[in-house]
């Protein structure tokens, strides 16, 4: 009868201490996450190839190493402190259990010396006690570990519950061929990290086959608008219709088959030329197809010169990798868009690293190659946009002017001013 409470007395302190410190460990992991990220980030800057030149020129390694050390030691000290507190409490629990064991043994010896127990009884009872002891310790740790893990698992479940792309109600197909128009109605968008909107009350239409240019100073909202048009962000207010179909109802996969884009902050993959251009494309083994896309982006000469043609490894991360210049990387990223036969093609300043002549060539080339397709381009060189059918001028997330090059120049507004400023700069 007394066995059950006895087992409880042995197990409860163990569980209590372990769960209490398990919870503390979880809280610590949660509060330390931003600092841990910082530690990893700083370490990455200190290691990475791309920051190596600035690290030397500006000699910031000692400063960053100091910063890294202070965050690293702060988090490590906190962890060490918690570990110390956990272990000192566990030491008490273990001492309590030893005292309990000794008391039981004393009781057994007393009984034994009184003749109530044989040596055989005594030995088996003490062995049983030892076994119970180790089972209880293990059980205590396991129960507390389940509790601690469950706290972390809740985080994972919460993360998995976040909707990546609400595709339940997005089951309509993108129009097979756009015939009527793309309509942006009263579109507003606010990034989760902001309180005021980055796009406000945007209204415009695009006819199929039209060439649109979006211009405006840095931070005006051009890239954000383009990402909304691509369906990467859903508008908070207003809507975008493709031939009357609300973008919110279009299956994201169907959407992606019909639009392609090259971004300002494109990726340079440390893989082969072939993979850089055709990754994810069914024609990845079709040399002629890939070479055609590359030559549209002005890369034919370069590929001829590469040691292994399309199978040359790019980037200096791996052995034998062939490093390219910024402009050459940019052309590689442009080739990716040329691989696809999308209905809508978007260029979001992918030519910033190109010289003005190369950029003009790309844009002219682009206009000819995409004749009849809907294109949206953003360039900070207004001369690249002058042949657009429609130019949209953004300022602080709002459209302030809209028209073609001639009408906007005649209006003598913001566009005309930007254009003349640039023209003067290039002329001088
Ligand atoms: N991913 C993002 N998260 C939060 N804010 C952003 C993000 N991208 C851009 N912004 C903010 O939105 C505004 C518009 O940015 P963006 O559309 O990139 O401008 P543009 O392409 O015209 O230079 C800026 O104020 C910028 O700080
Ligand atoms: Mg941008």
C-alpha cells in the first residue's frame, strides 16, 4: 500500500524540476531567436566571399568580430546560467532521492537484523529499489522532455498552419489568351511590417499586347506594384482582373505559367549555365532552345567562349567555377525569362549593372522579340521607356501621371522634369 505514494514521492520532484526548466529553456530559445539570427548573420558576413572585398577595404572585421563576440557571449552566458540553475536544482532532487534510498535501506537492515528478512529477501529488495530508482529517473526525464518538446512542436504546428498560398479558392485557370484587358482597380497594398500603405488607390488598364513602362523615384512602389501584378502579393483593397477573372481566384500555378519576370535583385546560382537559364524548365536538355534564349539576352558570344559551353559551372564557390561580371550575370537572368513563352513579361530594372548601350540593346531587342506580347518594364533610364505604349508615373505609392512619352512631355509634369534632367546628364 505504501509503495504507490513512495513512488510518487520519488518521481514528482524530478518531473517538477525538469518541466519547470524545460519551460525556461523554451522561453529562452524564443527570446534568443533574434539574437541567434544576428550571430549567424554576422558570422556569414565575416565568412562570405561577396563581403570579403569590402571587409578589407573598410577594415571592418575587428568591429564585426567584436559585435559577434558580444552577442555570442551574451546568449551563451544566458544559456550557461540556465544550465547551472537546472543542474543545481537537479542535484537537490538527486540528493533527496539518495536520502530516500538510504532511509529505505536502513529500514530494510533493521527488519533484516530483527530476523524478519532473509539475506535473499534483502538482496532482491535492494536490487528492486535500484531498478525502480533508475526507471523513475528515466520516466521523470521522459515526461519532462515530452512536455518540453510539445512546446516546440506547437511552434512547428503553428508554422505549418500558416497559409502559404490560400489555394483552396484559387482554382480558376488564367485566360488561355488574353483578349480584353488587365484591369487594376483601386489597388492598395501595405507590407506587414508597415502601418501606412505602399500602394494607394491604383487604377489602370492594360490591353493585351501593350508595352507598359512604370517609372518613378526609388521607393515609389514600382517593384511592389509589379509583385502584386504577378500575384506574389494579394492586394489588401481593390482587385486585379485578367479578362474579368479576379486574380484572387486564379490558381497560382496557372498564373505562373502565364507570367514571367526578371527582377532587380535576381539570383545568381552557383550552378551550370544550363541550370542557371533553364532550371525548372522542361527543355533543360535542349541545347538549341537554351542557346536561342541566351542569344536573345546577348549571351551567344560568352557561351561560345566558356570552356564547357552550357555545362560550364558558374560562380567561384566551387572548384572550376567560372566567375562572371555583374552585367553577364544579369544577362543570364534575362535568358531565364526568354526561355518561357509567357503572355505577360515583366522586367523590373534587371539592367542596372549593364552599360547604357547594352541596356538599350536589351530593351530594343525585348520590344522586337516580344512584339504582340504584353510587357511591363521598369527602368530608371527613362530613355529605355520612351517607346512604351503607356507610361505610368508612380510617386509615393500613387499614380501621378499616365500617358505616352509625347503626351507626358507635353504635360510638362513630373515625367517631363525627370526626362529632361536625365537627358541633360547624358548629354554633358
Ligand atoms: N519586402 C518588403 N517589406 C517591407 N517593405 C518593403 C518591402 N519591399 C519594399 N518595401 C517598402 O515599400 C516601398 C516601395 O518599395 P519598392 O516597391 O521596392 O520601390 P521601387 O521599386 O519603386 O524602388 C518602400 O518604401 C520600401 O521601403
Ligand atoms: Mg524596385
